[in-house]
């Protein structure tokens, strides 16, 4: 069943079975099956009730298997962003480092849904910042159990503005996360023009930090955003309500995390 051709064939058989179930008591149906499947000039192979029942059982099993597989497929937004559900703020409002970085790493392919080529620079930048923070965290996981702990250590050593500092990496990672946050919020609010949603998300997140050249690149990237209908099909198999629900859930979750980081940076004049 790994072959696309075989899978297509099996799905076709299931569709026929669903629309035209085999009736063991109907010679006309048996003959039609024999003609359709073109297995033999002699349709006597389909004329016994036992063999017809066996065929029905096989088709029923295949239908159940395909239904189970379909139910097990998560919508893309849920699949890519569900890692953020496991990121819980500590008692004093800090963000656990490992769950956060794992969730960010899992989220990166979200930009492929908007335009794999157009948003490649964004993905590259995010991956680079995740890598810098991961390297810092791995030097002492206990000491750097929260993102704030990492920054506080660099503040104490006066290295927050050093080249490739974790403080700078986290700053830009937070800014990048604000883009999907505002994009999802726009969808949750009911906007169906995704170019408009993307432009608004960019203006509310990254645009103010970019020079005119990078802004021009993003302006072109906005044109790669898919049509609303295509996006719904891609991320939620056409289930618009599920997509809007997930968009709101993760827009809110990202909002909590980005605000916690922004408040921390503002309080410490970073």
C-alpha cells in the first residue's frame, strides 16, 4: 500500500463498495462487478454467497483502516504548533528553555504553508537563533532552565550585546514568533484575504526592525501566500471551523509567551 498507484486503486475500490455495496442475492449486481473489474469472462467466481461475503469483509476492513488513518491525522496548525501547549510559565513568569525551543523547532515548517520559497529566509533566521540558544542551554541545562536565566547570566557578564549572544538571538526569535501570532489572530478574527492578513502581521511584528531592502523582500513574499480556500484545505482538510479554532488557540498561546519575553526585556532595558 506504499505505492501511490496501489493506494489510489484501493481507494477506488472502497469508493465503489460504499456507493454500490455487493448484494449476495443479486445476479445483476454480481455480473456488473465482474464486468467492472474485468477479472474474467466467466462471472461464476462471484456467484457464491461465501465468496461475495469474503469480498465484502475485505472491503469493510479496508474502509475501517482508512477511516482510522484519517482520524489519526492532525490538522497542520495543530501538528506544527501543539508543542507550545507544553510551555508553561513558571511561578515567577519565566519560560522553560527546553520546551520552548522544542516547540519553536517544531513550528518552523509553518512558514512552508505560507510559501516555502518566499519564506525561506525567515525559516533560516529562526533556525539560526534556535541553534544559538540551544548551544547556550546545552552548556549548563540546570543553570539555564529558563530563558530568563540565560539572559540574566549574560547581563551579569555584560555580554548581552556581544556578537552571537543568546540575548540577541532570543530577541529576534521573539520578534519572529510575533509574525505567526498576528497572522493566526487575523484568521481567528474572520479575515479571509490572507495577503491582507500577512501584511498586517508583518507590519505588527517584524517590519519596524527591517531596512527597506528586507521590507521589499517581504513585500514580494506576501504575494506567495495561498488563497484562503487553498489554505483551509491544506491546514485543516477543508474544516474551516477547526482551522479558526486552532488559529485562535495558538495566537493566544504565542501572545502570552511573546509578551512575557517583551516585558522581561523592557524591564531590564534590553
